[in-house]
C-alpha cells in the first residue's frame, strides 16, 4: 500500500503522524510499500499517486478531488494515536480483520 501523510506544514506533526500510521498499519498486518509525509500544499498535488492519505480531520475536504479518483482519505483527530488510526483504517475497510 502506498501511503501519504499530509499535515499543515509537513514537518514535525506529519513526521509524528507518519510513525503512528506505520505502527497502526503494521499491527493490522497491512504492508506499506511506500510512505511519505508532506505539507498539505504538496499533498494536494501528489495524493493521486497514493492508495491512502492520512490527514488531520480539518484538512480532509482538501482531498475531495482524489477521493473521486478512488484514493482513500482518512481523517484523524489525534495524530499521535495509533489506536485511533487503527479504528479509522477499519472503518475505511482497509484492515485485513
């Protein structure tokens, strides 16, 4: 699975969120073929190249165009919570369970 993690500035928060996403997906038995973190400005233009985008809830609507193209966009309230990310992954139907 190709994963994009996109936050406001693409530095600290997105890096920490990326680590939480990696932990959550690994615990669900989902193989990550590539993962990248970036700012929203970059994410909006590159999201079409990924299978799933993780972003804070307040940025989800910025990815509406790629949702139409089949990219799964997952909004997260607590970017530091692998538990919440697992819940969102399961809600999106990406979990192997």
